[in-house]
């Protein structure tokens, strides 16, 4: 029976090399669950679409803007 050749994975990286590979670890994502009137939901989604941003980005920007105003 022929032996299969497994390619070497290379040397184990140093701690510094491994740290540089990680970069920024993204923040965990947690879903929010709340209900909105249908008309507001539609307007919110349309505005995000018109601006070319995601609903999440619109919510984040709205929240940051509100925080600055109070």
C-alpha cells in the first residue's frame, strides 16, 4: 500500500508573529429585538437604502447623533 505524502505546515510562529496575524478582533454581534410601527419601519429602511448604508449603520449613527445632542 502506498503512503500518502502530507505537506508540511511549516514552523510554529513566534508569539509576536502570531499576534501580528490576529489584527483587530471584531466585537461580538448581539441581535436586538424590538417592535416598531410598520410605517416607521418602512421609512427607516427606505432612508438607509437612499443613503446606501445598512440598517445597523443607520441605527449606530442615529444613536451617536442623539447622544451628542443631549
